C-alpha cells in the first residue's frame, strides 16, 4: 500500500491510499461510517480508483 499524492479541484494537495486488495485491509471502512449518506456511485468510484492506482508501473499519464 502507498499514498498517491494528487491535486484536488480546489488546488489543494491530497493523498489517496492505494492498495490492490482494498477490501482485505478494510481501509475504507471508517469512511463508509462517516459518509453514510454519500453518493454510492462516488464511493464505488473512489474504491475502484484506489485499486487501479495501486498497479505497479502504471504510466503517469493514465493515473
């Protein structure tokens, strides 16, 4: 697992945890509890992005 640095739409630096087996370590479980009324499509996209970003040797242009 590693933290991927990115720039938010507001121009701020942020970090996204990336791991190919995100469900194994339950890293997003606390967020699910906090965001109980959030958009399910956004939640799924965030988790999918985390898994894809964790792939080694993925070209930066694709990230």
